[in-house]
């Protein structure tokens, strides 16, 4: 599910970038207002839940599974990921105000450079999670632990069916 959420987040990052360009070109037309509302909903709700998925469920499960040299690596990795979540949230709050104004039909747009920095950090963050965090979770967590993480994520996202957190090889 986290890989799926990563893909959705990247799609919404690109939608945000395209929205800024459209706002610059077309102003707050109906399509821009709908796109702004959609981006707002995603980052206000889903992206926040995704951070909770990791910080409340996955990170603690990984830290519980620590053994040997994994301990230092896991603590550093989960600490860095959590700090990036705080940075992304702070950046989002700065972008949110002009997006909310645009969604309401007011002539506003986030600064393109700020959006580019936000999107670049999200991409880097997700890439590191895909390359380092998720493979580590697949290696270290038991099926029961993964099941507990998935169950909690289901409740948070109100999803009845999730893709497995790891594919069996």
C-alpha cells in the first residue's frame, strides 16, 4: 500500500506543478479551481495519513524488529524520514494558502519555485523510502507485524482492500 501511496503522491505533485503553470497562464478558471481543490484535498488528508502510516505504524514496527547493525541504520533512517515529513508539512502549509484562494476562485497561485522545491523534496523522500525503507521492512518484519501495519493503515484510510505491503518472491 505504501508503494501505491507513493505513486499517488507523485501524481499529485505533478498535478500541483501543472496547476501552477495553468494558474499563471489561465488564471482561476473552473478547471483551475477544481484542480486546486483536488490538490488541497489530497495533501491535506491523504498525504497527512501517509505520514501517520509510517510514523505510527511502520517505523515503530521496524524499530521493534531491530537486531545487530540494523539498529543504528533504522534509527537514522526513520529519524530522517520523520524530519522530512515535518519539513514537507511546513512547506505544504506555505503552499496551501494561495491554493485555497485559487480553489475559491480568487486570483492566487503558489510561487513556482516553492512548488518545484516541494515536489523535488517529495520525490527524493519517496525514492529513499522505495529504495531503503520498504525493502528493509520486507526483510525485517514478520507477516504478523506487516498484517498489523496493514490493518492500521486500512482503518486510517478507510480502505477495505489493500495491496499487500510486500510481494512474496
